[in-house]
C-alpha cells in the first residue's frame, strides 16, 4: 500500500471533502507498516474497499416552523461498513453538517466500534438543521419529518442510529415515536439513547464522558500518574462535556474550565453538583452560550472569545467538535505545563496539534479510543433490548469499565514504540483496522 497513491485517488474522486480525507489519511499512515506485512490484504484490496462507504442516503426534509413557514433541510445516512455487525452510529443536527463531515464520522465509527469488542459496524447520519433557538414543537416536527424519510433504511438488525451533536434524549424520543408509527414495529432496539421508560439503558447519557475518564485513568496509571488533584480544562458544555466533568470531579480532579462558542468560563474552585446540574440546564436552553454559567456562580469568570485551552491546566479534554484544538492551541497548552490531552470529541485535534503533543512526548490519545464508551454503552443498550431486560447501573458501569480497559490494552499492544513511548493514535488505528480487515477478508469480495 502506498498512502499517497490512495490519497491522491480519493482526492480526485472526493474533492474538497477535507474532514473525510483527513480522517482517512491519519488511519492509513498509522497502519501502513502493518498492512504491508499482510499481502493477503493487498490482494483483496481491503483498504481501497474500506475507505469508501457501503452506501449513502441523501434526502430532503421538509417541515413547518411555528410561524407556519415551510422550511427545507438536507438529511443524510451514511452506512459505512458492516463487516463486524449491523451499522451503528449517531445522528447529528448542526448547520455545518455535510457529506464530508458524515463520511469522516462514519469512517471513524467503523474503527471505534471495532475497538469496543462488540459486534457493530460503522455509520453516521444527520442534517444541516440548526436546533439553536428552535422551539420544542419545531424540533419535534423536524425530527418526525427526518424519520419519515429515513425509517425504511434502519432497523434493530440493520442500522441502529443514536444521538450526537444536537441530538439528545428528546430528539431520540421524537424520532422513535415516528419510527414506531410508520414501521408498525415496537422493537425498542431500533434507536439507542432512549428514555428509561421505553428501552433506554442506565448510564447511557453519561457514558461517553464517563468512558473517556476511565480510559484516561488507565493511560495515567500506565504512565505512573494519577488524575487525583489534577486540573482539567474541558471544551463544550453539552452532554459529553457534562459526563466528563462529572466523572473527573468524582475521581478527584478539579475541572477549572468549560467553554462555548462565545468564550470560556474559568472555574478555579472546580465543579460541585449544582454546577454540574446547571451545565445540563445551559444545554437544554438551546442558546448555545456558556456565559450564563459565570453569571449564576460568582466564583467563576467568563472570558469572551477565548478557548478552554487558554486556561493553564494539567489535562486538556476536547469535548465539543472536530478540529477544535489546533497547533497554536497545543503549543499554548504545552507552554502552560499541560502533560496530558485526550480527544473526547471525534477528531477533536488537528494533525498539527497531535504532532505537537507527540513530539513533546506528552500523553495523548485519539477520540476513536477515548470516546468509545458512548457507542459501547449503546451496544449494551441494544443487548438489553434484544434480551427484553434491563441491567442495573452498576452492571452497565462494570461492563463499560471492562470495555474501556480492553480498548486501552489494545492501544498499548499495537502502539508501544521501541523507545517505550505509547503512540495511542497508531495503537487505536491498527487495533480497529486489523479486526475489520480480517472480517472483510474472511467474508469474500462483497
């Protein structure tokens, strides 16, 4: 395999799809050496098949706003790879959603799901619908119109969507209600992230953030460090950031920063239960600003226009969006003494930021490993639905612990360098790739 040859071909076929091309290049560069040790992969053209999605659905979503005006958005579902199980991946509602973004997310999801040890393929979907400022009734009507177009291409053993940016429990509920009405099927396994009264799993809302901190715990322990007493800066203030802040606080860290599009809140005294609860209120307000946090809590200070990475911290956790932490941000963090960074968002760091962290020899781990706890717990929700039972929070949390420990072990196995430095990016990519590639090889040319 020659990475540049494959990338040149992809760029010719998919011009301008920067996020997708970035994600593919990162994986191919990580796996090149291992791939070339397996001529059977080359003969079966595994990489050439793996980098293209199985199919893409694009559809118009028409709905009526509260003023009676007709609105039109675009909807997508990208079913990327089903080699190890039914398609699984979130639905994102955000004004920046486009095919490139969803292809990158579906590609990443394929490897992330492989790392979880559960039988799930990779997919992603969403719409350029912007939920910010929309009423509850408008969001309901949009979700129903979105599902009207999608329902016939998903199912509990075919494709199981979940939430993502802009899609939480409320949106999942509206979409599930419409799916049930259209399909006349009452199997709760068709969507994950559901409410607890209709098939949801305990720990699922917290799982991405909780799992990320479990992974960070293992990473620090391997390096002889502890999270207890460490200062943590977190970007975002939504569900993922909330889960990460909650678990980091529980483990003895001090979460000193959260951020939004409007700026960063410096929170020197860390989080308490009241502050954590208010993070959820902020997100539910649909205003997408973090400044009110500092208005409510007088020991916090809002700094407009700044990122979380401007705050001196030990551990940096991007929890919001792709490429949110760039090379300059990484340099600022290092200058301020940061010694660990972990992507809780998907591809949260630019290639320049990752290179800056790795060249400095600090601890760094990628989103496909760190944030896999979310989809892992979605997989556990699917299992509970299929068995028509519900596990206790302790049972789910125990399984999540085991999965994150297994993911960390796989990263260490494939990412440990001759000098002892653990390249978690390389480890995660190789571990996920080997599982998917072997499955594809054994299933023939399909």
